[in-house]
């Protein structure tokens, strides 16, 4: 996959287009103190490691992206 990446937004868009099973969007509100790390741990235990994109983070106007 040869791509000229300009930034994180473009990279995430490219992943969504080329490898949609490798990115998981979470739109429900999550608590950044516990729920984000709990989601990552849960998926790791299942041997899944997608990019997680939390768009509604409690107390923040910014999304959180983790891998």
C-alpha cells in the first residue's frame, strides 16, 4: 500500500478505505479514565488489535485514537 500521508487524519481515512476491519469507531460516550483502556485490554485478550477511534470522550472536545 503506497500512500503519501500528510497527517493523522489522512492516515485514518486511508485505513478506513483500504483496511476497514482494522479500525473500530466508538461513538458512545466513554470515560477516558477507565473505559478506553478497558476497551483496549478487552480486545487484546481476544487477540484483536484494531485502531480504536473514540469520538465522544467525556470531558473532552477532542476524539481519542489508540492502537
